[in-house]
C-alpha cells in the first residue's frame, strides 16, 4: 500500500474538471519608413580671454585697462590691446585668444535654406525606391529593401498563455 500512496495522492489533486488550458495568438506587422530631408545647426558663440603677469595693458586710452570691444549682430570685435613690460628686465608672460562667433540670423531659416553657422550637418531625403512590405493571410512577411534613407522592419509575435 505504501508504494501506491504517492500515485493515489496525485490522482486526488488533478481532476478532469479542473484541467488547465492553453491560449495562443500570433500577429505580424511591418513598418516602412522614408526619412525626410533635414539639417541641424549649432551656432558658435564668441570667446575672448587674456591673461598675463609682469605686464601693463592698455586699450589706447587708459593705462591698465583692456577694451570691452563691441558686439554687432552677435559678432564680438575686441578692441585693440597693447601690452608693455611692467618693469624693464623682469620676466613677464602674456597670452590672448579669440574665437569669433557666428552672426545671429535676422530671420528664421525657411525650407531649403540653412543658416550660415560654423557647425551644420545636412541630410538628403530618403528614396523609397522599391521599399515594400506585405503580410500574407498566413502571417508570412515579405520585406523589400528600399533606397538610401529608408528602413523596413518586419515582426512576427507568437504568444502562448497557460491557464490554470
């Protein structure tokens, strides 16, 4: 009897009326994309720096000063700066650097035009060519490659759910 006890316990837990079931579903899809023409632009700003030791600076009007310069349409024009050794025979250092920025456009760019900025990347429009995709009634996918700037993605999903 001890040999049959596990089998009898197993039979008691599983009745036919409480048996689980399976649910399955399948789906197919295709996504086709043709990229649009576009440009990205980054405006470079102005940058100016000056440093030194053991020197005197002047903007030509006042000793010990540097010119603020002027800004027109977003472009900085530094003033003329003269540097002279503070004490004859002593060591001195002097450095200056200037990056001229891009002018601020007077109006927004229109379609087909890009601003005159230092950092511009343009992309041509995609060409559909023979780009195509079909989903058969059986769920089978057919995807045909297109031209430059296109993508085609086919997907088949099979899902099985076990019901207790």
